[in-house]
C-alpha cells in the first residue's frame, strides 16, 4: 500500500478564483452536455455553443457535470472549439451572480 498518497477530499481554494477577462479572451460558460472523449458542449454568456476540451491537468482531477459553470478559453478557430480553464464551485458561482457577471436566469435556462 502506498504511503502518503491522498485520496479524494474537498478542493480547497488556493487564492482567488479566476474571473473572465477581455485581454485573455476567457468567457463564462455552462456545461450543457458531455460528449465523451474529454469533450463537453458548453453554452457561453455570449450566446454561442462551443465544443470544450478538458486539458490533461484537469482530467480525472476535476469532474464536470451538466449545469456546472466553467471558465472557457476559445481557440479562435472557425470550428468553435476551445478548452476549459477552471470549474467554479457553488459558493464561487454565488459570488459571480452577486458581482453581476452571470445571471440566475441564464443558469436556469441551461438546466431545463
């Protein structure tokens, strides 16, 4: 049995959560569907639907379900693809709503 190996547990915040920015080109999105093979379908606040890739550093460490709010970085190609940068926790989503970056109506629209 391996020693010193941690199992699961809650993710502790390491500093401040990243926010969407114009200069980096990141967008707030909600996961609408799991496509398999490390890809998700996300609906962004700009109204576009993208195919999002889960990078290797997040795969098997950060699990994503339909309705999760994520920070998305589009690749800038014509096929509407990009990668997930960060998945927000519930209390972080409440903070985003309080700051006015995302609306509750947008979240409810996706869940239905």
